[in-house]
C-alpha cells in the first residue's frame, strides 16, 4: 500500500515530538513533590510517636535489647517514714526489717517467677551479690503475693532451681507498694532500688536492659559503698 507524503510528515512530526518530550513534565514534578511531602510527614509522625521511651509498660514484657522505661530518681529519694522499721517475712518464714541492714548498702529487687526480664536479670543480681557481699552489700528479692497468685511454694521451687543465694521477701504489698510510690513508679517488673546506708534510694531501675542495667547498677553500688554518708 502506498504511503502518502502527508502520512510520512505526520509520522515524522509525531516521532520528533516523542523524542523531544522530557520525562519530568510539570505535572509529574508536582505529583512527585506531593508524594514526597506525604511520605516525610508520615515518617515524622511515626518518629514522634515511637521515638520516645514509653513509661507505660506491661509487666514482664521488656525485651533485653530495649532500654528500661525509667532509671531515676533524678534526685535522691528518702525511704518512706517508718518503712525501715516495718517487719516483713521471707519466703522461708524468717522475719526481717530493712533497719537490720542499717550499716549496709541494700539492693531491693521486685520480681516474679513468670517474668522473662526478671529471669534475665537474676543471674546478674547473683553476681552482684557475690562480688560485693564482702564489702557490705545486701541483695534482697521481693516476690509479691499478687504476682505469684499467693503461691509461695512456686517461689520456693524457683529459688531452689536457680540457686539464688540471697533472701527473698514474701510481700503482700507492705514493702513493694511504698517503694514504688516513693519514686512515682509504675506497675512494671522487674524494679530495683539501690538504698544507701542512711536509708535513701540513690538509684531506681524499672525494667531490665542486658547491655546497660548491670553496669549502671554496679556504678551506683560502688558510689554508695564508697560514700561516707
């Protein structure tokens, strides 16, 4: 079939226009900018909501790689009035008071047998107890009747299986509740309190971070043991 001169010209013009037409047309540039703004905005909003550490944590779900919600108080907090003289019972039925350790630095650790982070922290607390006991440190665990569904035998079995050398207090909230309230803490476990010889909470840990908590706790213990206060 013969191709007319007019058809050839039309084809050549169309081909030239296609070759010269740029990819980034004004319309495409505008659409790309709009999409980019939306993506950046979404990313910023996600960072704002997730970039801060949450202080509302379900007990026992802190993962070892995540930072604990709180490692304060920002200032030293005295123990609640009368708490040092409050009598509590250990899991073995022994009666004790915090004032029994008035010449010691004390680490109180609230934990539970079902709490994963607590189980990760326990060997570190055993090491700390062994390393500093001769220098005047006492580690005391606090197992609460609420967390253990009022089953002391379960706690005894766990302590025996894990060869935990320090005493475990069987607490109905008499000791744990005032401690948490004193530092304005939340219902998160584990929680640990480093208490100086003169009855002040010098460091508070909520949750457990395998990378930072042991080192920070040892530093607080060292400072308390070396303090003349």
